[in-house]
């Protein structure tokens, strides 16, 4: 006989975040929901996605940011992340490390409760889509925790490197003890959830599919996961499942974006109906606002470095440039932001002017899947497909370009001349010296990888994925401080965030310092 289960969503979040959770004892029965139907489990699964973003944390730690010497706007979080210091603030809108840690484990808690309630429904096969979404969501939240708090995956050391606590059951106790497992076991658990959940997904069940782990979103997540593990064949396999036969039609056309009115670009970029977006998330966050106003952030000099056509564009013609340059919005004070996070606010007290910020952001896009596959082609030795896909990708991303066989400067002759193996060897000769991943690189792989990484940097600026590349490829990160600089080298323990104090109190082992 199925037992009745009463669950307060607030209580669930509070018990699972590994903090003082006495609030669960204060919740009254009339504020609780009986989880006794698929519809109610579906509502519960809304909470299986972290309600904070890691973007600001990741971007401030990466080499995408610098110091605005004449700008005074600053926060403790901004300073701590820029200088790679431990931060234990809980701030809500700023999305601190502790905020994101709490959000991920709360999402895991919602997924676990959904799985338990699913098992109690009886006709389980009929509701497999619930199980599928819960498993993939649980895998995703655990992966994102590892991205920030664990070392990059290294097959040679994963059995001894520290993972985190992999939670697979609903939290039943106010106070628990949480043990970190080896990173290999942790990644194995992510893969198990992902591979078990993916075939159970049913896209027809979603009214708003791009806010859920659809089949496409799960495959997109898989490409990111296997890119971290350097399993190139699996990256290609899952990317093919997403992109299909006409991958170029799914790429984000930056020229189209830049044709949208300035005040509408952020909304357009993050819109769930935008055909380039696979998974969109919303969260309490002032993401875009913070990017623009803080002292340590994107500067004009850093943007020039990222988007320099001579340095980062594979076709280094003098008459072409990255279309992304025309997307950046700035002011006379040197504040720069890309229209990638659509924020809005709600008044808590209108008379006092007190308000709470929320943001929408793209969690997975076809562009990421495409570029993940591009790197996998290179690393697996499929150089011809790499060259073709690289050329195709540049078309909607480049100013003054058109489709092949049409107007200058992108006729077929351009491909035949500038995308040969010999031409790419010349263009990238001696490049890639900053890469030190946990797997060997041939000279050509190292040099051509520079093209992929440069492109990813332009495509995902202010989306947090540069830090993903900095970490997994072992790149040294340099930050400007006054007339000098500070460096974060491979192996520096500060590349992994420190475990929040609230989790340390529950027995979680700290990261080395």
C-alpha cells in the first residue's frame, strides 16, 4: 500500500542544502502537498533545476575579465572571485558559491523526491518520462557541482581525486553526515543517471519543452560531460543525435541577433522559442546587471583580445571581423555587457523601492553542441570533417560574410584556400602552448585546438564556459592588478572552490588549500 507522503518544497530545499535545517520542523501540514499523482510530481520536477546560476562565479575566475582602473563599483563576491579567494556569503541575487551549492543540492533533493514518488505510483512504465527527467536533472546538478568544486576529470588520477557527496535518496534527517567519494565514482554515478534517464524522456509531455531536459537537452548535456572526460566518440555520437543532417541551420546567427532592437536583444537571446536554444533556465539573479557594473569584469581591452579578428578568427582577413563585436553593449564609463542574460525585477516594497532581481539564461545551445563536436573531430583525427564544420560555423558568426559560393569573402575558393590542412598548419603554427590537458596532444592537435578554444571564447563570453575550458585544458589564468598581475597556474588548489562552511559542518571534507 502506497504510503502518503507530505512534502514541503521549502523544507526539502532547506534540508538538502546541508545547512541548519530546523525550518522543516516549523512547516504546518496545510502548507504541504501530497505527492500522489504524476501531475504533482511534474510540478515537483520544476524544482529539480538549480534556481541560481554559476555564470558570474565562473566568469570572474576565468581569463575573460580584467580590472577597470577608473571604476569604483565593487562587491566582496566580485573581489573574492577575481582574486580566487574563498567566499562564504549568502546573497541571493549575486549568486555566490554558497548560493549555487545550495541551489544544486536543493535541485537534487527535488529530483530524488520525484523518483521516490514515481516509484510509489504503481504503473511505473506509464510514467517513465518522470523518471527520465529526474535522473538527468540529478546528473546535471551533480556535474555542475563537480565543475566548480572538483578537479577536472583525469582518468589517471580520478580514483584518488576527491569528488563530492552523490545524493540518491530524499533527505530524511535534519542533520546528516556527508562523505565525499572518489571523483571516478562520482562521475560514474553521473553517467549512470544520464544514460539510464535519457531513453526514458518523452518530449511530448512538456508544454514548455525548452525549460526541461528534453531528449535534445539531455544529449547536449552528454556532449559537455564526455568532453570533460575526453571520450571523443561519445561526444560525436550524442552531438549527431542533437544536430541531425542540417546542423548549420541550428547555429545562432549573430547578424540576426544584432538586427534586433537594443532593448530587446537579451530577451531575444534567451527566449525559449529561439531556435538556437536547447535548454533555458530562470533564476533569482542580477546576472547581467552585475556583469556591467562591477570593477573586475569585461573591459574594452579584454574584449579586443577576445574578439580580435587577427588573433582569434581562423580567417584573419583584414576586412572581416567577429559579428559578436557588434553585439556588445557599453557606455562611456567602460561598462560592457553582452545581451545574453535577460533580467527583470519584482518589487518587494514599491514605496521603499525594494526589489528582487531575476534572470533568464541559456543553459545549453546548439552552438555548444556543434563546437563540442568540432573539438571531438579534431581529437579523434577526423580532420576533413573538422575543416568543413569550422568553415560552416564561421558563416553566421562573421561580419561581411555570406554563404559559400556567394559573395566575397566566403566563396568556395575561400574554403579551398584557407581551410586546407596546410593553410591551418601555417595559420596556427606554434600556437596552443597554454594547453596542458590530462591527455597527450599531437603538434597539429595542439595548434588547431587553439582555433576551437578561440572560437568558444568568442561564442560563450559571459556565459561561464571559458572557465570550463580554462580548467579542463589546464590553462594558466592571468588577472591584471594595477600595474602588475596575478597568476593561477595548473595545479593551484584555488582552481577548485572551497566547500561552503555549512557543508563542512556536516562532515564534508574541505578542498586542500
